[in-house]
């Protein structure tokens, strides 16, 4: 766990960004789901 190599930092940063993007997408989907629009 104590790996501080540049590659490890870059990977952790990418994972963090991916998680943030996923949360944004989930929030947007939830908002869209509660909107009174029907998908056809």
C-alpha cells in the first residue's frame, strides 16, 4: 500500500477521477429518473 512511485500515483488519480465521474453520472441519472419525462 505504501507504493509512492509515479505510476502508482497516476493510477490512483485516474481511479479517483473515474469514481467522481461515476458519481456525477449517477446523480444525473437519478435526476432524470425523477423527471416526468417518458423514454420511448
